[in-house]
């Protein structure tokens, strides 16, 4: 009996030692990139520049601005700051965001004076909580004021397809306002629009048949309908709903998250390319998470890589990163809270002394110290729209170890980021497709 007790006691001690050792190892792995990054890179202040000095090659037509997190105010503020610079210096007149296409239609009408909605009503139509913020409100209002005071007009688009109910409502409104018959079968979507069923419900199949028939009716009657307000955009709304169904179907597969996620990126890339082809050669700025905008992802092909396949070097990507962030994120129960992370990004650490800066990789000399940190792997941060305690315990789940030049053409680096400024009364809204 004494021997057994000694064995149990020894096992307990060994288990405790093992737990302490693993905890110490985890702390070391978390802190090591942070400590290693806290050093000055020689010559960076000579190559970096302010965002207002951002310039592009003549062959660049679509500019992607990434965001390392969805939950920080600074990355949303960058959207407006970069847009202002590109409108002023590079002739950009089209702006598109990682939001649903139909929501972009509503915003575009607002900024071009075709809507009776107030800005509060416009913001209420945005499904993604992360964009129902003071920063996005300011961006929309700036675009509206710009269009009011300039002959050259800016346009706004969404290229995502996770909440197709807005598209459906726009389609129905279009038919009603213009007294167009042919949408009777769309009543099959009523249970979905009323919140009684999900988008994957097989009972909606009749609605999709009616959508396809409506699309054919509008396209064959182009001469009759093309003068109607938002005619082309309503056709795009129809496509968006149909594609959203295809994305939803892929999320249900054996490898659902990877297959559905990649197909979503492919469809977002297709929408960006379709929008660009309507612009008659002018330039376009798009924004979204680094994991969509960049040239490569961890496990699947990104929107950015699909765009590059089609557009080559005329697609130009600006990634972003933080060194320290207090990021506003929802947990599984939907409640949002602020969580602190450190990326370990040595490039972002440089912003502690020189402030937020822009770094064009093409201007970095091969014989400089900086070249090493762009063309060899370093740690960078990457936070999505969802928090788990594992993100804090295992911070490698929120870091990427990769060479920046593999992902982007340039970066904007920030030392410390603060949480989103969510509008009052905002609650988390989950995608209706996934």
C-alpha cells in the first residue's frame, strides 16, 4: 500500500512539474517573438514614408488595402486616409469593401444623392458589426460630401456575399417601384426574409428558380429596362444571391470551412473583377482582411491570389499590421470584449519611434538590413472576427510566420491599435450563409 501511495505521490509531482514546464514553455514561445522584435532597423526612416506620400506605378489598376484585424479603429481609419490619398494622387474613383453587395448599393445611392435615407438608416443596413462604426460612418459621409462638391463622382461597392437578404429586398423593391411583373415566385423567400428559416432551407429552391427566370426576363428586356435606376446593380444582386447559395452549399461539405471559405474568396474576386470591368479603365480601391486581400493564405487560395491570376501586376496589395493591439472581438456567445495581443512584428515595432508609416517593398535595397525582414520570414499579427481563450494561451494561432513580400507589395505599420468605436446599441450579427 505504501508503495502505491509513493507511486501516486510521485506521479502527481511529475504531472505538476510537467504542467509548470509546459506553461513556462508556452510563455517563452509567446514572449520570444515580442522580445526579438524590440530592436531598431537601420535605415528604415530613410525608406519609409507617410501615407499621404503613397504613389503607384502607372500599370496598377486595383489597389487592395488589408487589415490585420477586424476589431481595431486604426485599420478602419486607414480606409479613409488611404482613399483620400488615392483619390487625390492616383485617380481612384471606385471604392469597394468586404461587405455584402446589396449593402454597397444602398451606400452608393446615399453618397450620390439618390436616397432619402438618413446616415443612421444607411448604417442600420450594414450587416457586419465591424463596419457599423464611427470610422465607416465618417468614410461614407466624406464620400457623400466629395460627390456633392466635385464633378468627378466616387462610387461605392460591396463584394461579399454572406448576408443575401439585403440583395433580395432590393430586388423586390426594384420590381415594385417599377411595376415589373415576373417576380411572383420570389414569395418562396418570404420565410427566409421573415427570419423563419435559414438560407440553406431546401424549401427555398422555388425562389431560386424564380430568380433565374427574372434574370433572364431583365436581360432579354434590356432595351426596355436599362434606363431604370440601378438596373445593372439589380442584375448583380440576383447573381449575388445565386452565388451565395453556392457558397453555403460548400460550407456543408466534409471539408466545409476550407472549401466554403475558398469558394467565398473566389466569388469575391470574381465580383471585384466584374466591377473593375465596368469602370472604363479608371482605378479602384478595395479593402478587407489581410487574409482575403493578400496574395496567399494559410490553408486556402485567397481572393487576392484569384485577382492576381486575372489581373497580374495591375493588382497591388498594401498589407497592414500592429505590434500591440487591444482588439474588439466576439466570443462564441456573441458578446464582444477587448483582448490584448502582441504580434512580434519587427516592422510594426519601428512605428513606436517614427509613428505609423508606409513601406513600399520595391524601394528597399537588397544590401540593406531592412531587406532581410521583408524577404525572409518574420512574425506578423492576424486576428479574425471571433475570440477563443486558445488565442490568448497559444498566440501562434493569431500570428503568421511568413515573408511579408510573399503576401504584399507594401505595408502600413502601426505600433499600437485601439478597439473599434461601435455605434450605440450595436449587437453581433452572424453571417446567414455559413
